[in-house]
C-alpha cells in the first residue's frame, strides 16, 4: 500500500472516531422562593424573594454569588446612598456541613421610604472540606442601616438553590518518623560507647560473658 493511501486511511479513521470531552464538575442550580421573616426596629415584616446561588471554581475553592430577585423588608425613612449594607449566610448540606458567609456593597442609590429594600449581589468563598455532592441553601440575611440591624430568617424551610459535586482537600499526612526496635538499638549504640543494662537479663548476659572470658 502506498504512503498516500495509508495517510488517507489514517485520516478517515481519526475523523470517524468519537470525540471525548472532559466533563466539568456537575452543578445544578434552582431559583428558590425564600419567605423572609424580618425583625426590624419598627416591628416584624415579611417578604418573599426568589434566591439564586451560583458558583465559579477558582483553584481549589469556589466563588459563590447569592442574588435576590426581589426586595425584602423596608425602611420607614429614606436610606441615602451608602446607608445600607447587607450580608447573609449560606447553609451547606449533603457531603459538607457548615455555613459560608457572603456580603455585598452598600446601596449605590437612595432607597425611598416604605419601599422594598433591594439587596445587591452577595459574594463569598467556599473551600470544600469533603468530597461529594454539596447543597447550598439561603439562610439568615442581615441588613444594617442608620445604626440599626434587621435580621431576616427564612420561614418556609426553602430547598437548596445550588447543588455541586466537589472534591475536598486531602487530609494532611503525618510526616514524623516512627521509632522502632532498630532505631532504639542505634540510639543505644551512639551514647558515647556506653551501654546501659538493667534487670535480670542484663546481669545474666554479663555473667555468661565473664565465664566465657575466663574459659
């Protein structure tokens, strides 16, 4: 078979071979309605906001972004630009446990009195401590404004807004050397040429050695 024919057959086989793509870690996101029950300085308030949580891998960690599609709570007075700062907690579930703190910038525009407070996107960093499928669920929201603090707690037990397959950091390996019988013998042999013997076994060994020397 000529070189040209062999080359043509090789190219045809390569074109017909299936293409294998490397799959990224599986992620599944949902927009979940969260019914916030807020304890404000002027009494309890409630508001429902759809919550979206997204994750972008960065090295061994993930940058989380929590988005509010509707405003929550309100203020009886107008809040000037920069007067309100939000933060929240995302609850972990599944293969990993704990929480991730997220926060966002203060409001850039005035928030009129008695109108829903629009929360900016909140972000934080999550570093997996375990491997497997981890869920991310909206938890407590905190709003600080004009020297007051409003705490909003989900009252409807919302489901996760995000699930993600992650790989946790490897457990640290103990690098300290282990001491065994051989190590002990070497240590005894380096004590300035002096061997310390105790107990009946040492006396017996010295007795037998003395008898052989005399014989």
